């Protein structure tokens, strides 16, 4: 998921029912490593990511993607994503992990708040904005949190270039980024 910098292993561990429910929140979101029972590479990777576009698409296809990831190896899924990226761009050097790096590069290009970026991507420093305790508030609680709203706004800023393309292609089906 390009909005979260999620790795295939993180997508594999998502709970489909929780994801679907959390996408219905006032601020749609995906919780990565929500339960303490869920293994994460490092604790910073536990995060709640605001979703700024594609909510209905994610509702429809993310459960299927989770099943697919669980049915094969992480390396196979990453390889398939890499191949699709290469095919779409003609750049034979792209790999799936570049989506994570792209999130960071886009955030740097708009001078986004570093703590917010860390919270979105699961890098160190993110817990200063959305603590482990806050992550347990649930989707409704986080949607009303001033800190999470700020992270959501930062995510919109980071992904503004994507949102502009979506608006141009789909018009009223996408929320205007200037609202």
C-alpha cells in the first residue's frame, strides 16, 4: 500500500474484518499490527495509517489481497508487484520496496512534518504523534483525535500529486484536496 509504506509481510498480517470496519471511520484508516499478538519487525511498524484515497477500492480488494498474500510467499508476492511496476513503467530496476521509499521521497518533496511521516510509514519517531496507547483508541476514537487529524492532513499533503491525478481522471468521485 503506497499510502502506508506497508511491506508485504504487514499486509499478510492484516485482519480483513478490522480493515473493512476501520475504512468506515470518519477518517478511513488501516491499523498495521493493531493487536499485540500480531508480529511486527520492529515496534515502530505498529501504526494506524489514514487513508486519503481509494477507500472503496480498498474495501473491495484488500481482503482478497490479504488472502493472496497468505496463500503464497512474501518473496513471490513482492516479485509479482515488482514485475507489475516494471511492466507499467518500463523501468526494469524497480522493486516493490520502492513504494515505501516513494512515500518517504514524496514526504521530503513537500517538506512534510517528520513525526507525521514516521507515524504513517512506521519509522522511528512516529510514536510521538500517535502513541501505542492511542493506537488502541479504535477507528472512531482516532478519527476525533487532533493528532490523528493532523497526520491525516499531512498524508493528504504528501499524496497531493496522486490526488490531483485522481481528481483529473475521476472528477467528483474524489474529494478535492483543497477542501
